[in-house]
C-alpha cells in the first residue's frame, strides 16, 4: 500500500475551516497532529486533525503496525503506557502508530519503530492492509513484519511501559482474558500464518 497525495501537496482540510480559523497546517503555529484522510485504495482525499479523526466521525486514516519475530518463533509485544487514554497497561503489537500528513507508509513505519523501540536496522516485510473500525475511529491498517535474531529493542519509557518476546503458547493461553488489546487479538488471528511462514 502506498499513499497517493494530491498534486501540490495539500488536500482539503476536513471539516472545512471557518474563515476565522488560523490554525490550519498552512497557517503554521498548529501543534496538533494532522493525518491524511484516505480512500481504501490509498488515495488521499483530505487532511484532518487527530482530534477530529478520533471524534467518532470515522474518517478513514492510515496507521502502521510492525510485528517483530525472532528466529525461535517468539513475537515481541509492547505494553502500553499507564498514561494512555485507551487500554493502559495492556499488551499490544510491537509497533503501532499513525501516519502523519505528508509521510509515506514506509516513512511512518520507520519513524514509529525508532520512536517506540529505538529500532531502525531491519528490513520490513509487507503483510497486508485492512480497514479496522472501533467505536471512535476508522483506520486503514498497514501491517509489516521484521524477522531476525540479533535485534536490539529499547522501549522508550515515555511511549511504552514495557516490551518483551512471547512464545506462541503464551499468547494463545492469554487470548480473550484481557491481557492483549482487542485489535492485537483480531490482527494476530488474521496474520499469524503469514508471520510464521517467514521463519
């Protein structure tokens, strides 16, 4: 999946700004993150603030996920920080984050993995893209994997509470008991065969 930005760089702001709104990304001085609004094909049709994308209007916006496997078939998971608004302290996919407006999918993947785990020396393998919808948002999820034996992963304490490798048996024994995010559980079920075929 690749994002197709409009010629000229800027897509329409969603929702349309009022004449008195001076905080569009073109005006400068805006500190809130801006996300591309996309079609399932990856065509960028708009740009919106994070707060609007997560307000329940469910405009489709892209995110990246990275599953990290070691050569023993263990899967690295991150524990969400206790300060998170949603599912604090729950275990989740190794890397996950939003694509900022103007970024490509690979750029966002590398930025997020570097920010969360200090991890940038890997060759990402694309797995799939799919639409995920929760009660407050709708995401175009772009899933990647990294497989290796000498990865150095250093969770950023401002981003994550913890991180470690889990065996498949450990993961399976905790499915459905609240240890993992619902999104991780549904995605793992969808991609597990593809992930372990990479070993």
